[in-house]
């Protein structure tokens, strides 16, 4: 079998199995990015912690929890990309307007559906990972015991913050990414008379800009998510308040908003944003 025949066969298989391709691509991309950027993620968690940066570990052990992160990244990213690509294929035929708004609304809805699907697996794994990063236990078994003993209100408040953050992040990132690619492609055709699509580095640049903008705008929700993930039942004050008043998830979120403002002011909502 010639090389060209093999390539044609592989390309045909990819076209016939788009769901498997999306799963594999999402798993590989998620695992790679999580592994490479994990030290920065660890430092961000410690900056956002209520105990403070140095009390949470400082610059020591910046790969704590990397195993949990990798175990979470591959399945969650695969679920997200498979849902995202499938939703785009299903929703695109219904976009009859052919406008920029319609073009961006399809990835917006697709990304929201993708986050809702992936979050079911990602959120509890993130809770474990961030407690490892902040040194909430000397062993993985101790971390798991702390997670099991966490009050249900704290757990569901963490779910709520995580889902809101992830949905808003993807809801901003992917439509912006698709719009930037569309705008750059149109500019190339109009100004440079190029008929080919965007080069890989150009698509990557669009993705970087979209990612930075969405991350900056969702940092306050990320701070609330981290503080709730690190709010364990070992905190006697939080536990007593939860048992006596039985606060709802929304009340706990409101408490965190006030606590961040009292402790650090408006700057506290953007801790770790850089």
C-alpha cells in the first residue's frame, strides 16, 4: 500500500468517525496543557487561598496534585470537545441568518453544553486537586477523607461556582475565538487576496487572545471557586456555621464575596489573574 493510499484511508476514517477524533484530540490537548501549565495553576491556587500564598506552600512543591490533574484533564477535555464538536454540527444547519451574530452563537451554545457535560467529572477532581495544591493533607488518603467529610452546602456551593466559571469562560472564549478567526480570514482575503485558510500559528494566536480575555473576565468567579474548594470541614468556624444555620449554596457564595472584599478589597477578586 502506497503512502498516498494510507493517507487517504486515514483521512476517510477520520471523516467517518468524527466523535472519536474529537475525543482523542480533546484528551491529548487537555493533558498536554494541564501538565505544562500545572506549576502556574498551583501558584494561582495558593494566591487565591484564604490562608495566603506562603501559608499554602509558597513556591514549594509546585507539582503537588499533578497526578490528579492529569487524571481529570484527559476525560474532561475529551468529553468537552466531543460535546462541543457534536453540538456545532447539529446546530450549524439551523443558522439561517448567515450573520456574524449567528456565526458566534453556535459556538457559544456548543461551549456551554460542553462545559455542562465535562463539569460533572471535572468539578470533584478539581476540588481534590486544589486541596492537594494548598497542602490540606499529608497524603492522598487524607485529602479524600477531607472531601468526604465536607458539608454538603459547601460542596454544592463549589459546584455552583465551578459551573458558572467554566460556562462563562467557555461562553466567552470560543465565540471570541471563532469570531477572531472569521475576521482574520476575511481580512486576508480582502487585503492580501489569499484563498487559503488560516495558518496554524494564526489560529493559535486567535486562541491565545480569546483565552486571555475570557480568563481575565472570569477571574472573580475563579477566586470564589478556589476559596470554596478549600473551605473544608476542618475549619471549625465554617463547620459550626454550616451545622447551625444550614446555609444554602447561594448564601455561602455571598459570604465568600463579602469575605474577599473585607480581606483584600476589589484587588482580592483578581488574585492570581496575572
